[in-house]
C-alpha cells in the first residue's frame, strides 16, 4: 500500500471545484464517519485550489471510523455439559490462562473458518449427527447447560449462513462446530491449527 507523508502531492476530484485538481497531504480536522464530532489533525488530501479536504488516505481511515458498538447480538443455546467441556479443554490448549472467555474466541475462529468452506453445509450435518450419536459409556445423565455469548454482527451473520447452508437449527450448528473443535483441536496430538491459535490468543492477551 502507499503510505503518505505531509507535503506529498496527488491528484483528486474536488467536489467544490468540480474538477480534477492538484492536492497536497496536510493535517486537518476531519469529521467522524458518522458525523458525530470530528477528529483533530488527520492526514488528508487537500485541494490546492480551494483548501477543502478531498480525500482521506487509507492510513487515516481507522482514526476517523467511529467505533461502532461491536456487540450487537447474542447467541444462546442449551447444549450438553460435555460440549462445554470440549470448548474448555480446547481453551487449555490455546492459552495458559484458559477461561470461559476463550469459548467465544474458539467458536468465532471455527465459525469463520467453516463459513469459508464451500463444503461446510454437508460437513456440519455430518458433524452434528456424530455429536448426537456420542453417548456416555456408563448410564450417566449428562446435564444440559446454557451457552450464552454477546457476539458481533459479523459473527451472527456467518453463523446464520452456516445454519442456512446446512439446514440445521442454530443449536445444532453450534454442536457441529463444537464437534469440529473436538476433532481438529482437542483429539489430535499435534493439531494443525494450534500454532496459529496460540499466536492469536497470545497477541490478544498481550
Ligand atoms: Zn477545490
């Protein structure tokens, strides 16, 4: 990507001047993208003729992007306690300080991974039927527990997409994803995803 410095020259269409103009990168106060106030001293492309800000380079976008409320939806399901134990066992593999907050991280990682897989619909159906078929060895009644997360809009959309392509209910998708975590991260001695997950968690926790 191109990284601009103050004083750099460029060309852009200026809306005020209604034509292609020479511009200079300068520090200006720029409104937040939702208009709720402004950010001081942002590097912007400024029209040489009229002095209006005509463009914002990529490097200045995060600063003016008003942090939208990230938590927009909740995901809730009643699952067998053993599913939660799978998530927590996986959490102990990816973090030395494993706790309940790693449950959502793991689900988000695998939901995103599966959402990119064109075969995810079939795979989820298979995973869910495997999960459903698992029975405790002894006659023990496994209690059901509630999983509840505040999730981002992106997560919710990917999750809904998985439900759609698999034809499963949301709880069933969740159980399928947990089963994927069991076979991808918990059972293998050297899981392929482990180094990447550890790296991500270590970075997030640093
Ligand atoms: Zn202009």
